C-alpha cells in the first residue's frame, strides 16, 4: 500500500512560501546590518589611520624643530660669532618650511638675532611665549596670536582670529652671561603649515582634524573643524572625550560622540610622542548613516516586495491542495492499520535473536522463532517434534526441565547448558521455561534460551585481569595501597608493609591514615574526598612521621578506578620516599643564598673601599699638579711629579671603574631610558677619543649608515658603553693601525654595533672570560695595561638595556666585539 507523509502538501506549500519569504527578509536584514557594520568599521579604520599619519607628521615637525634648536643652542653656548649665528638661523629657517621664524632672545625680551629681519632688535614681553625652560631643556608653548615676534612688542597690532604660531623653546646659557640670566632660542611653528598637511591627508570635505593641547585649546585645525586655532573646546576635556582620555593616560583610541564639532562623530585620537599634545581626526556619523539609508532603499524595498509576493502565491497554492489532501489522508490511515495488524506478531518474533520456543508436556518442540533458526542454521520444519535438548547437544539439564511434577502445580524452571558447535566453538546458554495450561489435562511449556557465552568469557577475562592487577600490586617496589569509597584499605603490597612497619592483616578494612597524626590524616582525607567526588588523578608531596619519630618526605600519586556505572569506586595510592632529594635541595638552596650574600657583601666592600680611595687620590692628583706647576724650572723634579700624576690618574680610573661595576651589580643607579638615535651619540664619543687616536697615530673608520638607529637607552650609560669598546680597541691596536666602527640593523631588526681592531686577537678559550671582572686576555695582559673592568662593565650595561655582547677573532688578525641592542619602535614614548 502506498505510504503518504503525514505532512499535507497544502501545509508544505504554505510553509515553504512563508519560510522562503522569511529567509529572504532575514538575508536582507542581515545584509543591511552587515553593510552598516562594515561602513562603520571602514570609517573607524580610516580615522584611526589618518590620526596615526597626522600624529607622525606633527611629531616629526616638532622633532625637527627641537633638533634644530639643539644645534643652534650648541653653537650659541660655544660662543659662535654673531654673523655665524645669524647664518645658522637663516639656514634653519630655509631648511624647515613649516617655521615662521627662528630667533635668539635674551632674558629682558630683546631679540638678539632672528631669521626674519623684522624681528631683529625687537623687544617683547618675555612671558608672552610661556614658561622658559632651563638651559639645555626644550618645551612647547601654547598658541600665540601673532604673526611674528615683532608682533609681541609693546605696540603689538591685533591679528585676525586663528592667526598665530606655536613656539618651540630651548633654554641656553650665553658665554659671559650670569647663571641666573638665561637666554632663549625660539622656533615659530606655522599652524597653517600643519593644517594644510592635515587637509591634504584627509582629502574629504566631511572630515576634520586638529592638533590640540591637553587644556582643550586648538593649535592647528582644518576648515572642517568649525573652530579656529587658539579656541578652547571644553567638551573635549570630559573623561569620555578624546583629550580627557589622553589626560587620563590613554595614548591612542577612538570615540563616538561630539568632538571638534557638536554633532555625533566617529573619531580617533593619538597622543604625540613625549609631548602634551594630541591629534584628533573625526568623520560625521550622519555621513555613514546616509550611505546606509541608500543601501536600505536600493536593497530592502525590493526584497520586501518579493517576500510579500511569495507569501501570497504560497497561500493560493495551499488552498488549492487542501481538498485533495483530506481524501488521501483517510485512505492512507486505513491502509496503515491493516498492515500494522498483519505484521505485528511476526515482527516481534522475527526481531528476537535469542531462542523462543513452545513445547508439549514432554518437551518436544512445537514452535521455534524464525530469527533464531536462521542464526544457528536450523531448519524449522526438521526441528519441530524433536526434544528440546537435541538443540543443545542432548544436555541432561535441559531434559530435566520437563520432568513430571507428580501432582504438584508446575512452576517456572531454569537450567544452564554448555554446547560445543560442530566447528568446535563452545557456547553457554541460560534456559527459562514457564508452564502453559491449555486445559485440565493439557500442559505446554513456553520459554527462551539466551546465549551467555560472551558474558562467561568476560567473567573469565575479568578474573584474569584481577589476578594480573594483584600480581602487579604485589611486585611493585614502590609502596602501594587500594582504598574503597569509604576510604578503607582493600589491599596493600609487600613494599607498603615494609615501609610503614604494619602488616596487611592489621590494616585491611581499617580507614586509611588512621595510624597518622591528626593534622596529617585531615590533609590526606580532604584530598581523597575531592578525588572521589571528581575522579581523575592527583599528585602532591607530604611529610610522614613514623612511629619511631622518623620524618620522611613523600611524593604521593593517587588515581581513582571506576565501578560498573563509571563512577569512582576507590583510589589506588602509590608513594615514593624523596627525603634524600629534598635534603639535597635544601642544602643547595642554603649554599646559593650564602653565595648571593657573599657576592652582595663583596660588592658593598668594593664600593666602600673605592669611595674611600677617591678622597686621598684627589689630594694626590691636586698636589702632583701643583708640584708640576712649581717645578717648571727643574725638569727632573717636574718629570717625577708627572709620573705621580699619571699613576694617580690611572688609580682614579680604576676606582671609578670599580664604583661603576658596583653600582651596576647592586642596581644602585637605575637606568633612565629614553628613545634616541645611536648615531649622534657614537659620533660624539669618537670626537671625545680623537686625542687618544692621534697620540697612537690610529685611523678610526666609522660607518654608521644613513637610517635612524633608534634604541631605548640611558644616554650617559650607552655613551659609556660605546666609549669603553672604542677605548679597548685603541689600547690593543698597534700604532698606525686602523679601527673600524660599524653600526646598522641586523636581520631581526635589532641595532648591531661592531668595533674591530687589528691587535693581537683573543685566544679562543678566553673569548667569554674576558667579560668577567679583573680578567684580561693572556695575549694582551703584559703589554696593553688596563684594569680588566672595561668589558665587564660593558656586558652588565648591555644586559641592563636588554641587549647582548660577545667577542670574536677576525680573519687576518685582530678582534671584533659585537653589541646588539633591541631597536625602539617609532611609536614608543620616551620613559
């Protein structure tokens, strides 16, 4: 009979139409939602990228101005002639197009020199540029409403709103001036130059950008910002606003809400590196919403119309099929009932794989199920009429099931039979029979026989496994025990008995840890309870006290084993005596602590002795200089005083090295890290050592590359490190030789410095030991002098900066010492 689905075609048609419409609408809504999210994400990514680009441009502009002022300050403090200083100012003005002017102003407000002729000789109010930095320091002032320094004089003229400059200041001390009367170098940054670059970078009339001070005052802004430079926006200072976040410690991020403009914006901000300024970029949210509404109009409305049409068509089709379905459903129901009743009984017997049978009173088979007959290869017709025991090899236990009960009411019976198949395979069966009365004198039996061969085999294998487990437990050299869920001993091995001094018979059935101290037993019981609750494994260390007072350290491992339902049925415990290991560990720790304390005492002693030696050494050096001066007319006496002075200088150098080494080891002088370019520092060191190079007629070839070599370092300490490396090369180079200084980036992007000489080289087995304190190479110990501390200080300084240093020999003779320091990223702020 045909089988029809219980789902009516009319319902399927209607549901399909509605579902298709919902899918279409859902897909449309999801597409519109995703379009809105992508538009917002694109706008956010754009303003974040623009903020980073504009912040980098502004930072570079201020860096360039401050570097230029540093160079001018150096020339001014060295006493450069006025015409030279004026030429430097003009050159600075010409090389930095974003500057409106560069000038030197004394403490009375008189412009001593300026790139702009109109500013020369002008007198200004000294406070109009903001607080003056101390000599050698830089600062950035606020927005100054004037076109030039001349506009800050007593008769200053009014300028239009938004016109002004941003002063970059550097304090200088002019030669011959009093210490309390510093001068000021000032660079006038043109806000319009910054704003023009911002406008070109935005390339969008809807976007706006501004450089803002942390007090909310605009320093430079695009036309779309709706505010002029010099104007203060209070709304930028709230904790959730961009400037408020920068003041709270955030370096960069984004915001959604009012910004430079009062309406809702999508914006990003970024703090300038090491400066109290922030760069803001924003785009109106209304622009993103407008683009999304266009997508809704172009995609949403057609999808809605199509969905409504699908629903209408599905309803029409469902109405047409409903009448036909009623008759088909009635016919299908009648046919199913007939088929179910016809096959119900045969399906029950056919699905049973065990033997189902019926016999007469004597046990002769009158029925057997087809499934069993097919499984065991019996012909049903040949089995009918035969005694049931013939199916089980004539087992007497099966024949006994049908013995007469001699007047008693027959009761259900059961038997076990073992049978060997013709193929030689052994089987076991459990047979159950129940009496069935057909009449007063007519008795039949019905029953079943189940194959329990797998169960019997499993029981045998389980017994074998239990025997194996007991053998493993007994043969283990480690003390082991088995606990049940009540934490009672089920079994222990011989090693456990020997270790604890308790026999197996005394502890079986008793609670575990009952022979321990109360606090030890509580600790073990708590862990056992948690392990039984959660299952799994557990390892820990504990202390065990024997009855004779012995104290032993134990490493204990515990694991649960499951019961028939898979729940933890008990715990297997194994422990190991680690007392000797722990004792050795404690002795090692004590020796290490003693060595650390000894090293600290040594450093303190060296520092104290070195410090105490400096005072008499200063006196010796002073008197030797005085003696040299007064013995000019006695060459022999003058030479003796010169020898004393040289020896004192060498002793003072040793003392200073000892003090530096002691401070580095104790961390008494922490590093002040800042981002700097290694090249100017290295060049300054080479100039400082030029007298030593000239004295030995040495040539220094410096190759520092053209790119920036930025590192995070303490300038004095990094200068000391480079100075020690070059001084070491000078000391060991032959007269008239050449020293090579090479710096650049290695394959990992780190800054790499190499100092190479053509000296005697270093024995291969001493390439590492020369970096230890008071150790010198055996190839140079007798000729080059030195204290053996320079390279030790270099290694400690390199490690303090997160770098590494090593030595190697050069092909053709000589040695090369390599220093590698982590490179600083462009967006890192100075510490």
